[in-house]
C-alpha cells in the first residue's frame, strides 16, 4: 500500500513504476534517522495538542519496536514499501493499530526525507572530520620523526630545491586541515531542520518547527518552506568537501606510488599495506595508494552528477531529488575507508633517508642559492639568474663538476662553491613557512596546536 493511493482509486501501481521509482534498496540506511525524526515529530504533535499523551506514548513505543526490529534484522519489507519512510510508517501502523494512521499528520515525505538526510549527513560528516584529524596526527608524528632528513622538492616533477622531509609531509597535512575546515563549514550550514515545512507550504496545524528543530539537535529551523524541501545545496557542498579530500588523498597516493618504485626508492611500504602479483612473484604493489588515485575520479563523478541533477529543477520538490542519496552515500563510503587506509600506510612506511638525501645533494639543486648569493653582493637578480644558468650549462655541456666550475668562476669562487656542499641549501631556507630547520620547527609547533584543537573540537561531535 502506497502513501498516496487515495487519489488513484483501486488501481494498483504498475510493476514497472514500482521497480523504477523505489529507493528502499539504498535509502534503508536512513532508518535510524527516520525513526529519530519521527519521534521528534510525534512529540511535537503532542505539544501542539494534536495527539493525546496516550497516543504519543503508543506511537513512540511502536517506533521503538520498529527500531529494535530493524537493528535485529527482523523487519520484513513489503512489496509496497517504496522507501524506508513508507516501510517504517507501515510497520508502525501494524504495531500501533489505528493510532498509527496519525503518525504522518502535519508532515510530508518532502520535509521528512530532507530532515532524515540532514541528520544523516550531519552525523557522517563528523565521522569524516575525526578521520581527517587522525590522518593529520599521523602526518604530524612522521614529520616529527623525520628530524633533519631532507629530500628534493619538485616542480614539474623535476628536482628543484632541497626541502626537509618534515616540510613535505606537513604540506600534505595543511591540505587535510583545509579539508577539515570545509567539512566543518558544510556541516554547520546543513544544521537546519526542514521538519514542519510540509510538502512545500507549511501547515495550518499549530506546529512549532523551532521546538522540533531543538528536539532533533539542529541549530535552527528553516526560514522558507519552499526552500526547505527543495534545498540540496548541503548535499552538493558535502560532496565537494568529500571530493577535495579524495583529491588530496590522490595526490598523496601518487607520491607514495612514485616514491616506492625502484626508480625513486624513497619509500618502502609495509607488507601489511601492499599487495602482490598473481603472476610475478617478486612484485610488491602500492594498491592502496593507487586506489586513492582512482577513487578521486569517482568522487568527482558523484559531485558533478548531482550538480547536473540540480541545475534545472524548479521549486519545490521534484522526484529527481531521489538521486541525491546514492552519490552522498558513495562519497562517504569511499572517503572514510580511504582516510583510514592512507593513515595506515603513512604510519608504517619506511623512508630510505640516504637515498632521499643523495638525490637532494646534487649540486645543481642549490643553483638558486648561488643567484641569491650574488644578489646579496649587489647583482640584479635577472643578471644573477643568467650568470648561474650559464655556469650550470657550462658544467653540463663539458661534463665537468659544477662545484669546480663555480669555484673557478671570477664572479663566484670558493665561497660560492661552498653553498653546493651536501645539506647546506636546505639549512639556508630561513623565511617563515619555508623548508629549512628554523621555520619548520615553528611550523611543527603550529601544526601540533591545530591538530590538538581539532581533536578536542571533534571528539564528541
């Protein structure tokens, strides 16, 4: 039995219609939120004098009974249960008897669904936030452990300048902190109760949406009933935040794929976070990191698919909005485990610090230090850049050691050549936020404070 059959007489919905329009197969994961919203709605009907105290008690008891059946896997779904909301109401009516028919008083599936999805998103985004904090803490720990180790920093995937390994790891850390801010912002903006908006225009019944919002733990109620039932900005924003997390996981995964290859050799993955080949016995594959790359595309698809759905919808509710849930569910299902798995890789990976530092100690990686040395002595930077570029070209074309060429150059000499010694260039990075030991020590302290504050903020959220 559908919730709308009265308008259609005795005709039964076509099998093809039911099969195409059902959402129970995926929206059943909203069951706990639907029960939570229904309890608040029943209490609100009681406060409004629409239900007696006895009727409120019967309905709340029936909702609890349905919750127990769902938790135990004992609830049997009927053919007419097109979604979880219908299934819950049907079963409540079976348990509560005639009073069950009063459950939906003053409520539409439109505000009911929007309320359920906001409750779900609010809870699940908090879980994502906690995992972002966990991953940030892992990056902090590994950055602290890295000490003075350094490696090449890259632009265009070409060696550019030496940077401390701690600095490189914290670069990923700050990206995830920004993700944490986006998740928090999306969660704050969705913290609005649509319950009481009805189908689109509110109700003539003496309902109090503000009291129901407080009962459900929302920060406030809706301001406009049309907007309340049609708004899925919060799903799009949540998906954008999740997609950015996935993109940052992808970037981190890409570096781990490169670094763990024999060609780079900067990292050795722990056996627990690597896989093998079904044919090649010697292989050790970075599958988790590769999947982090691949799933980013999937999250981008979830986001763009939803945006395409929303772009042409008139006010207020349209059934197209049924397509809001699966992308959000998928995004959460991919990002949460991805954060946990990448955290495991980072906790257990072993760095080959000797190989990193040998790659960073190539004298040409300190070429900009030569140019800056000349600038301090009064030479314009463009002239210094040209001079040092010519020195590098001379060394490369003649097969000569760059240190020797610099030492013999009349504008440079042995003092300048000393800048090319191993480890010197990275120690010379002294500006705030830079890659040298002094600014990185300050950065570590700031990042530790940020992670500690985030841990406290999200611990009980």
